[in-house]
């Protein structure tokens, strides 16, 4: 009887050890599998704008914390040790952003070639509205998401940045505020002039209200343009100076733009001026005007996505 009990106990212990190894192996495989899918997380941003109107010696600035949605996708060659992977911030357009379980750009093949070639990609919603309009909320969020990813995943410190339609504002403002970590910048059909492209030619009924909210206009209805509120945030006019004849733009990284020449939603002219101003100052800006009236190019196609990859690779290790 004792022998039977001993044998039974031995079998149970052996089986338990075996299953423990299986579970650990499954856990490792599952972790690897999960890491290839969308990794959703949140970052805390401050929705309050600085109050600089008071001359009293008192604290007038304060917090209104908001948990913003972010998403990360890792390539198949990612590993927790060894050679890091390069990270790309992909700033979405007004058509859709990031939720707790979805990402608008997953509807397109825009990130496929990047992931297949070993690049990790991330995006943030940029505040309570998908139409973040490139304001301080989305720049806060993108930088905090970058810091979270850098601290928790095996990625290089320096990144690439891409902006798509409205994401032209988000990506350009991110580059201007955090140029020290950016290698190069690319944009498809970008919004680069908040007034000329977005306010005067709104794509939705909510666009003007979104601008008013993102830039803390006094009139939140979207009926009044308040140019003083977008100083330092309107991409076409940041870091510009003029000699009375020409306008010069100091842009901190190489940039390339693809834009439909006849795009009815986001006018092509701002991309031309953006390139001209940068080149006037001796900067590097490529512009590829495409004979098309399709604003859908803002989400890419096979040819543009291939060129995007080649552009980034020219500035990578």
C-alpha cells in the first residue's frame, strides 16, 4: 500500500513539474504572440492651459489630468534583448484615432511595410477628440507615449515621425518641440496651415470647434478666428523670418511630403510653401506632388508606402 502511495505521489509530482515547464513555455510563446499585436496603454496629459494673465504672486496654473489612449505595434524581429528596433510616431488624421481597443490606421496598409522591415510604430489619440488639430494635448501625449515605450521596450532613443492629413499638424508640432529625438519626418497630404487649410476649408462641421478647443480660443463655438492663440503652433509659420522679399523657415530635420495636387480636402498650396520656405533657408525638404484629387492618399498606397520606407532608411543606421 505504501509503495502504491509512493508511486502515485511520484507520478503526480513529475506531472506537476512537466506541466509547470509547459505553462512557462506557453507563457513565453503567448508573450511573444501578444507583443506582435496592438499594445494599448494610456498616458496622463494635462488638459488645462497655462493662465498667464494674472500679475499676482500666486499659482494660477493647475492640472486637469486626462488618460489619453495610445497604441504600439512591434515588428516580428522584436526581442526584449539584443539589437533595439527603430520607432516611428504615426500621427493619424481626423478620420479616426486611437481607442482602448482599436486604431484607425489599422484599416490601411500604411504600417505594413514598416513593420515588415523591422520598425515599431505608435500613435496617440491626442486628447478627448479625434480631431486633436495638432495642439498641445497631442504633443504632450505623443512625447509621454514615446517615453513610456522607450522605458519599457527595446527601442532606439531616436525616432522617425510621420503625419497623415490632420496629422501633418500633430507631427510637425511634435518635431518642432522635440527635434532632438527625431531623425527625419514624412507626411502624406498634410495640414500645415491651420487657417488657410482647416479654418477656411473645414472638412467636418466640427473642425472649427475642434480648433477652438485645441488652442483654447475664448470663443469655443468656432465662429471667431483667434490668431494670437496659434502662435508657435501653426506649422507653416513656425520658425519663419523674412527679408521683405522671401520667407525663410528653419526646420530641424529632413522632411518629405507626398500630396495630391488637386486634393479638395487639404489644399496642396501649403505643402508648396512649406517646401519653398525651408529651401530658402538652405534646409532639406522633398515634395512629391501627385496628379490626383484623392485625399485618400493621406492614408497611403503601395507606391507611396514603399517610398516612405526608402526615405526613412536613408537616415537610419
